[in-house]
C-alpha cells in the first residue's frame, strides 16, 4: 500500500465527534438532513454503530475546500452505509414504499 492511500477503518461516535469537531446533536442533525455520511450498524439488530473513516475524511476535505456536498444521500458511500445500517425488514419497507410512489408526470412540448 502506498503512503498516499488511506486505510479504511470504522470510527466510533467519540472518534467522529473528535475528528469533525461537531457536537452529538449537530452530527445527528446533519445525518438526518442527508448532509453527513450515515453510520453503519455493526450487528444486525444491534445498537452499536460506526462510520467509515474514508467517508468522514472525504466529508472533511469537501468542508475544508468549501466545496461542500450538500446532499450526501446521493453519494455512493452514503447509499452503502444506508443499506448496511438498516435491517432486512427496514430495507424491504423502503423498497415497498418506493414502489408505491405514483409515476412522475411527463410534460409534452408543443
């Protein structure tokens, strides 16, 4: 592995708060709004969570460059974390709700 490559680790809440400088309520508020990477459940049905260190590093880099990713819900890593953070029944409920949405209206140009 090259020195420039970062190694992926799982960061616990205490570590994420320390690295980002955010308060716990601010962190969860950003997660709810889709502007911060989601945590990953370490065990299905468990309460232990962690964050992907590479996603946290990327979030910090964007903040420092002032090129903030406003919607993390569309970031590929966020989607993986979202999948890992939900139980099977929660994922099925999300899929069912998405399938039940009415189709978008298409506009016809004259």
